C-alpha cells in the first residue's frame, strides 16, 4: 500500500540553526500539506501546496518557514532560524485532490527538538 | 472559542463496553467532518468521515447534527486494539485545499 514517508524521524538542532524536513508524498497525489503537533497539544495546519505553489497557510507559517518541491518526488519544509517553540512533531500529508472528500494521508512525522 | 472542542477524557473502559465521543465545532460554515485515530507518538489516521445522515462502519457509528454543530462517534464492543486518541476534525470552510482543523483529542484506554 502506498504511503507517505518522512525523513529524518528525529532531528535535534540548536536554536538559530536552519533545518530541512523532508517528505515523499504518495506518487499520484497532487496536494501536499504540512501540519505540526506540539507535545500534548492538537495537530495544527501549517501550509498546503499545489501546482508548485502555496495554496494556503496559517498564522504559524511565518517568514521563518518555507516549502519547496525540488523535484518530482520530494516535498520539503525549511525552518530558517529555529526557536525553542518550534520543537514539535511535524507531519507531512498528501491527497489525490483537494477539497471535501479526498482523504489526506499522513506520514509518520519528524520529531524536531530545538535546544 | 476553540474551533473544534472535544471531551478531554481520558476514557477508561473494559473490553466489550460501548463508548461515545462528543465534539462540537464553532464555525457553522465548516463543510466536512471526520474522525481520526492517533496512536501514541504516531501519525493521525482517518477512521471515518461523518455525514448528516449518519454512517456506520462495523462497530463504529458517526453522526453529525448541523443544527447543534455537534458530532459524535460511538464504538460498540470495544477491543483492546481500540486504545488510542480519537481526534474530531473539521475541514475549514472556504478553503480550497481542504485544510483540516483538529480537536485536541480524547484518549481511550480499553482494559482487559
């Protein structure tokens, strides 16, 4: 069964450093998403991406964040200068299409720890 | 007011029990609703979509009441493997990409 994959599974970084989280969405999917979940908190939407551009983003997704689809398979989330409060689980998701009835499949997540 | 609110739980039940989860949402324009399941330190996985007519999948039944902005999930004959956190999810109204709004979740522990 096709699945979304994410690397690394755990990333530890120093405050102020740049990190890149990588995702490989399901191959025939066209819509990609990043969500984050701070420990003990709810899952929060960050950004959606379609046709090589950002479709929507939340208030969390400020200038420190960027997304890119550098090739036909990878989808990345970059945090330019990490803060302590960026420590969270970051989930990538993909769906065949956007809108109401298309299930979003989540990857296993990358746990980011900022020291 | 939080967009999606759930019972905080946790629910601790014996095997075979019937468990009900409740959820309310604040944005009356929200279009679609789902229940996701999340195991400890794992990704959310879709359990079922929720329709106004109600829908059933084996031991699981979901209901939506748009007038009261209320969503429910019923699990009958609970199994040990049902132990997880159950997330009530709404799809943001007006969003073209189907961005999901999650509740904080209700933890369920099914004991032998």
